[in-house]
């Protein structure tokens, strides 16, 4: 099946008027920060996004993202693959994000640029980064270090390195 590449930037208002519905992929190699946060990422990020006007006439675009990344287990240092999945619902705002007052809580504000466009590439990359686990760990049954080893203190959980992007996740939570 041919992979349809999503545009990196779109005008969300025009797209909503046209009720655009994108199903396709974005090349993960264009997501530099995501690549820095993982050992490797699938070549493609699968994305589905629908643009529409809600009952109040607000422009929204919502959908989901999915890809696979390879992470390092903070318990045994082994690599493992992790399915990244994220659902989103954004609403474009003009200017600073303070203008999001009046937006329903379920809508996350995104700023449009001077051309009235939003960068799907950037928004989706941010979305995937904050979907990464705060501490990357194997499922217990797959981990080379068993729970019993842990209880003998061979590995101090305090040494588990938190995901550097965890702070972003916290920031985002505070804003909600
Ligand atoms: Zn492990």
C-alpha cells in the first residue's frame, strides 16, 4: 500500500471548512528531537487527522498518531520496542496561548503562524515526545533484571534516569 505523506503545514481554518480528513504518514527522520529522545524510531509515523468546525463554530482538528520506537530499559539497559500511541484534539488560536480562554477544556490550543498555518510536523512531534514513558522499562516478564534482584538492592530505583521530557509533560498538565 502506498503511503500518503501528510503535509507538514496546513491552514486549519480552510481545512475545517473543507472538512479535510488526512490519513497517512509523516517521515520520522524529520522529527529530530524525537529521534534524539529514543534509540531509534520506525521510519514512519502513522497519522489520522480530521479537521472540522464544532457545534460552536470553533475550528478543531483531532485524530491519533502511532509509531514504534526503541528505548533503553532503565532497569537492565537492554533495548526494547515500545508502541507509541497518542490521541489529540487541537484548536488553533491567534497569538499567545493566553487567548485560549473560552476554549473548551478538551481542546488544546495551538498557535497559528503569520500565514494562518500550523505545523503538523512540530505539533505531532511534541505530541509523540510527551507520550514517551517517563521512565522507560521493560515489561517485568521481559526484563533481564527480575523483581527479585531489585529487592536485593542490586539496582537502586533512585538511579533510574527519568525521561528528560517528563518535565514537558508536567508543564502541559499544569496548563490543563
Ligand atoms: Zn529491562
